[in-house]
C-alpha cells in the first residue's frame, strides 16, 4: 500500500524580504522511497526531522523528483546521496546520466511522471495512485488559489491545457508552495 506525506508545507511570503518555501513530499511505495521537490526550506531539519519521524533516514531515499529546475525546488537534493534524481528528460545517479522522457515513466507501481509544461517548459507532475484516487504533486498551481495567471508561465494557454489534463486525473493536488487541496469549481484553470 502506498504512503504519501507532506514533509514541509511550502509558501511564498512577500514583505521586506521575500521568503519562499517549497512543498516537499514523501512517497513510500514498496521498495521505493521518493522525495518530491527538496527545495528551499528554513533548514535541512525541516525535511529530515519529519522524514525520521516516519522511520526513514536520508540514505534510504531511492528517488528524488524535481518538478522543474528552479533552485527553490532543488537545493536540498544532496541530502539524499543514494537517490536517483528525476527531471523531465533524464535520470541521474552518481555520474550516470540516463536520457528518457518523463511522460509515463514509472518510478514504482503506483508512482509515475507526467510532462506538464506550464510554469516552465520543463515541468513534470508526479502522480501517485492511492486507495482514495490519484494525488498530483505539481507546480501548475503554487497554492490552491493559483495564481490564476502564473507570472512565470511561458504560455497561458499551455498552462491552462496542462491544468485541465491534471484535473481530469487527480482527486487531490499538492501544489508547489502550499497545502494539499481537493480541486473544485473555483480551482484556477
């Protein structure tokens, strides 16, 4: 049975200083132990302590997924030295680089990748099949509220198309910088 946890709930806080935290996820599916978006957090303990509370040490992580290559989603990948790293075009481990498309790639029986350009051209979504349906870790939304028009999106129509594609599949969304949510009529398209 697959397990899914949010280790750190991300945010974007503007003020005198910009504070950005990535929503960091953990998925356990059989022998696979997957971290999604180990990016900016206040300190490494923000990721490692909740992981240890689940009985998992950093060297037990088998896979790390980057939703895209912005530093706020990648800077803590080195916390997981044994993991394969996944992005839109390849798998990386040690000095090994294995080209492959992300679309449809299965990390484990219940975890697969989906190419979802929108925030960047290189975005991917991690789909997790659970007993209650599919959960999507994605940066197509920063938070439940969107933003409706992502200021970094290269093409609003592509973003909308990819959001619709994910919404056709997912019963729950874990956005790039916020709390998990169940999509509904007010979810930005």
